[in-house]
C-alpha cells in the first residue's frame, strides 16, 4: 500500500474547507470542479477523459477504496489521506466507502451541435437522484449528450454524480436557460419527441423512426404545453389503473426503446 506519511487531521485545514466549498453550486460553477464520491465514481473519473486533480482517501476507507487509491497513485495522480472525522465532514453520503476525487468537468453553455447524435433534454428537474439516474441510463443506451434546462438541479451535485455511477464523466453536459431551450427546441421540433403520459403516439411506434432528441419534463409539472408545439408527443403504454411512472423510470424505458435496443449486443467476453 502507498504510505500515508502526511495525514490531514483537522477539520479546519484549508484543504478540508475547500472540499466543503465544492458542495456549493456557485463554487462548482466558478471553479469547474466537482466532488465525486464512492469507489465506482472515482474509478470512472480516472478512466474518463476528465482531468482528476486529486484523490482523497479516509484513513477508515474500505480495503477496495485503498486499492483504488494505490492504483491512482501508481498512475501519477496525487492522493491525499485525511482522518475519518475530516472525510465525514465533507462527505455527501450517509454511508461512504471513504474515497472521493476532485474532478474537472466542463458544462457547456452554448447550443448542442445539430447532427445525428442522440440528445436527451431534461426540463427543470429538481431531484439530483432523478437527473443522475437519467444520465446513467442515457449513457448506457448510447446517448452521451445531456441538456439540462434551468432552473434545474445541478448536474455536478455530489448526489447527482453518485446516481450516475460516474457515467457523467463519459458524457457531455449542456446547461440552457428556459428561453434558450425554448428557441433551440422550436428550431429542432421535427426531430424532438416529448415523453408524456398524454402522448398521442405510442413509444413502440415512435421507435420505428427514432427522434434525435428526447425531451422529459419536471417531476411534478412535466413540460409546458407551449414548448411542445410541433413535436411528437410520445407515451409509454401502461395498465389502465396506472397513471404515470417516475420520470427516471419513464426515461430509461424510452431511452432503451428508441436508441438502446439498436446497440450491438456484446457478450461478457467482448467487454
């Protein structure tokens, strides 16, 4: 194991205070950095094109987390050890495995390219778990472009990153305000499918000629009616006594049906 020769033991240490500040959205936005916690998220960050500034390890970290830290150190990444009290001070999780990374992630503020690559647009989602789960499903289904429409939960929220299982680091994220999103979606409307419980086209029918853009709405309000003008309105067939699905479950079904089912099948030996 790598020697823990220098251990941060004070919660008042400037490094610990910096980690804590990264839990604030305005700090993440200004610095372009995020706190990625759990072994899986750290491993994905290390394997991604994103820049990892440092890996932070609790002295009470699990053996698997310490092994990952050793691999990161061998690869040349800075690894900092902190006392368990310090790690718990900055941890975003109730139960953590004791490892995190500071990762540089660029959130795009311009408009996504108008090409044939699939895009999912989330309209003003408020729950980090929902957004993170959708990012994870989208990435798994071959959609690496995610657009969030403000006001929205931050894609770099620690709980959102955890819900992505680190797949956010393989994706490109755009952040648009509502006016920008309305104008861009209106220009792209023939290529957009909006997912709605009141949709007039079944998801299976929409899959015959898949859209390039999938639009999913806010947890409580969905997508405003005036935004969806000219778009295909798509519904998931459900039993008559069921009104709707959670937004991340609905998005996962739509992502697979529209795009994921077309991915080439691979066996475990091919991966």
